[in-house]
C-alpha cells in the first residue's frame, strides 16, 4: 500500500488536528489543596525545662551504649528494611504510571502465509493474475497517546505520589517504634541488673550479720532464735532472685532481637549509672502535625483519596487518543523497504462512555465515601495523638514526682538507721530491730530503682508521643 502525494496533506491535517486537541486540555488544578484545618484545642501549659531535640532523642541521654544499640537497630532491623523496600516498590510503580502517560510505541516485524477462498465475498478466482496463496512480509512502528484533556492522568499520578509519601511516613513510624523499643528494653535490662545488685548486696549483708550473730551466740550474748530469724529473712530474699534474673533474660533477648541479633545467653552491657531523666515542655500542639508520622500518614491517605475521587469524576468526560503507524508491507522480502511498500496511518480518536447504567456515578459516590472516611480518620488520628502526648507527659511528670518523694523517704529512713545504730550500741534495741530498719531502706531503694526504670521508659514513651526518633 502506498500513499499518494495528494493524500499527504490530509495526513498532516489529521496530525495538526491532534495537536490542537492536546492544546485544548484543561489547565491542571490540583484536586487536593492541603490538609484541612482541625480544631486542636488549647495548648498545654508551658512547663519548666529547655526544649529537647527530638529527632535523635537518645543523644540527649548521655549514654553511648544506648546510642550504639539504637544505631545498630536502625541499620539492621528487618521491619525497617521491609519499609525501605516498600518505598522502592511504590516509587517504581509511579515511574511505570508516568511512563504510561507518555506516548508509547512498538517496533515489530512479521511474516504470514495465507490462502484465500475462491468462494468468498472476493471472487479471487476471477481476478486475472491474482494468486490465492499469499506470503506477506510486514515491519513497522506503532504508536499511541492518550491526551490528558481533563487531567485524569495527572490526578492519578498525584494519587500515586501521595502513596509514596505514605510509604515514607510508614518507614518513619517504624524507625520511631524501633528506637523506642530499643530504649525500653535497654532500660528494663539496666533496671533489672541494678535491682539484682541491690538484692545481692542486701543478702550479703545478711550473711555478714549471721556470722556476727553466731560469734555473739557462742559468747552467750544472744540466742539461737535470733540467728534463725535472720537466716529465714535471708532465705526469703534469695527466693526473689530467680524472678529478677528471668526479667533480665527477657529484656536481654528483646534488646538483641530488635537489633536483628540472634538471641543468646550473653547479657548485653548497659550503663551502670541510673538513667538520666530530663525535664522538658511538650511544646505547641500544632507541632505534632509536623512531627508525628501517623498524622502525616493519615493526611497523605486523605490526599490519595481526594485525587482518586477526581479521577472518577473525569470518567464522565470523553477521552482522546491519537494512534499512528509507520510501516512497510510487501510480498517480496527484497522490496520490503521500498518507498512503494510504505504504509502510514494517523488516527485521532474519541471515546465517550455515555451508556454505562449509572456505573460512573456509583464509582464517584464510592470514591467520595472513601474520601470522607479518610477525612474522619485524619481528624481522629489528630485527636488520638493529642491525647497520647498529653497522657505521656502526665505519666512522665507523675513518675518524676514519685521519685522525688521516695528520695526524701530514703533519706529519712537512712537517718533512722544511724540513730538505730547508736541505740543498739546503748542496748536500747535488738539486732533484729536494726535489721528491720535496714530492710525498710533496701525495699525503698529497690522501689526507687523500679520507679526510675519506669520513668526512663515513660520518658521514651513521651519522646515517641511527640514524634521523636527519626530525621527528615
């Protein structure tokens, strides 16, 4: 098939019409114009304390071991690795969609053999020189392009871009959770080790007391009953050790697993000092919207749903497609590239789905319902985040107040011991009474260790509630 010179202007005219159609495309206006305003209520009362850098909150705690563990976890944790792979997947999906929005083409070649019937609509038997057996060679290039007149493709790509940002924020949320879990396991391990040390020190003091009482019993100063009571007390405290050791093993395994390390019996090292407990204000509520990944995830999902609604709206309008083919066709392979074998076809087309039984309107209403759900989810996420941060701050400051009160109680009890030692020397009280005073101090110290461990984990919960734990 050849195209005569008189028909070439028609082809170029069709191409020009296609270009005009593309020029008539509506100006793109984003369907999603930003997060809606949500009433945040009154900000918290500003409390004492300097602002804290939340991105890498662990660096404020002056614990190099904790910092090392968190950095290892952020590198090796498999949940984070999965999140990174999901981001890569989403980006490549977007690249694929972007490529599909551009003109596409195929280059091909074929050879076909056919025999035409002599009794069909075309009387091939009566055509002089026509051979019913045909061998045809073809090669050429096919291209097509859907013109985005009503911006449906742009809205769809905007939805896919928002999905990438959802994946990125989900990765940030995983990083926050991983850092927080490392810190929680670390401080629980540290607290249990310190508690075990206090318990063993007290048991050792009871051993020394038993030795002293035995010596005095041999001298006839005290009875065997006094020794028996002290040994019974020692046995009671020894029974508490297995539970503490089990807590140590549990926290140690959790600390290893969260770092991507196979669990082992070797106890990981921790800082021997008590945890550093900071005082800092919660800041403005509006800052939560910028920091917390769960809020940003909800907002990006709202963007996805809004753009999806716009895509469905575009289905009400016609779609314009330009197709073109440049090829060669011949029965003789040696003449396949001759000018006389050339075939050109340019086809502007329109498709308008006007008879669909209400399917398009139903899809639009369904998309609008999903958009409304996303808006409600975004609003609820903000309210929940505000409650989470307020509760975390209240719990943390409450634990600090408990620690301060217990420190006063320990100081008072230690003064009573000093007074009791003088009374024991004067013969006013017995050894058992003095031991009872020492037991009260030890129990207060154990509770102090537990309170500080709890405060350390509550501090991490506060960091997490404020959106700390990742760097933009």
